[in-house]
């Protein structure tokens, strides 16, 4: 079992669910011979506090071998304290590990209108948690997407359906090493 705990970026916001990167992940796992079932526990608008509150029940229900944590964007957009975001992410990693799961942390960036100092501090939270907790990090889920207006929905925060394979491509190299051996484990996307 592979559990994704995220926000709208993982919940296929305003696009067909089957087009979302998490749904596409199941297809890639199957194609490469990995024996994982993907459970998408992502909720649009969720914060790290919300994810943390939901995680124990999800761990108990699904007993995942791998947990992908893609949260923090809404903390930043709402101006929530970065120290609290960091603490929540650390606690999520700890809970997942105690449940026997490997963890992948997925980072995001704030829009440039939040200012250089804040965006730098925000992005540093993901790097710090990944380093201190010794977990792999996808530095920027929307890399190669957010900077292209045609790949983003109006409002500029969420990708369009045709951009979702790129999100999966951003996640895959960091996730694949956590999966063990699959029939196509050495190949890419």
C-alpha cells in the first residue's frame, strides 16, 4: 500500500480524477511491476495540521509501506506560522515511520507575490525537515509547470490535466528508490 496525504495538488483539483498525478502513479507502478495499491487521502485546502490530524487513522486503516506527504502549500498561502508547519511535517514523518512506512516529502513553492524572504524561508522548511528526518524530498512538485501559464489553471495555483504527467515525473525519481524491486524498477517513466 502507498498512501498519499496531500492537498489540492494531489487531489486532482478541478480536473478529472483519472488525470491527476496520483492516479497516474498507480498506472506507472503497475506498468513497472510494483505490487502497490495507491490510496489518495488528499483533500483540497488541507494544511499540515489537517493532514497530521488525519494521518493516524489513515495509517491504522491502510498500513502503508510508503507514505507520500504533499502538504504545506495551504499553510503558506494562509500565512500560518512556518515553525508550526515544520513541526507538523516532522510529526507526520515520525508517525509514518513508527507505523513502519518509508516517507517521501514533497515540497512546493509560494507564488512570487509573497516576497523573496518569505518564499525562501517557506521552501527552507521542506529542505530542513527532509535533512533532519533523513527522508527524500521532491524539491518542487510544480517544477517545469508553474512557470508556464498554459500548464496552469486560471489563478495560477493548480495545474491543468495535461501537466499532471510532469508532476508524476517530478515525483518518480525520488519515490522509486523507496519502492524496492519491481519488474521495471530500473526504468523511468
